[in-house]
C-alpha cells in the first residue's frame, strides 16, 4: 500500500479530519494535504512524525529495476 492510501485510510479509520491529524501528529495542515495529494518531495522526519501516530515508520523498500526505464 502506498503512503497516500495508508495515511488516508488510517485517518478515516480514526475518524480524524486532516486538521485533527495535523494537530495530533504535530505537523502543519498543509503538510497533511501535501501527503494526501501526492506531493513528490516530503520531509522524511515529518512523514515519520505522522506515521508514528499510527504506530508505523518509513522503511526502505526494494525497487523493481525492470520497470525503471519505462
């Protein structure tokens, strides 16, 4: 599951608005909106701040190199 879907799903499971999630995780509302809108460049420390609210953190993921040149 990608980051966008994961955060939206967890936020909705907990019945949190974007504003609620921002306040509870200690980041700005704009940052939550950036995540959920798929912004390509995000600060990893802030992503982990949000994910920690759900008991998760970012980890390295293996890349399928066969699709890199498409």
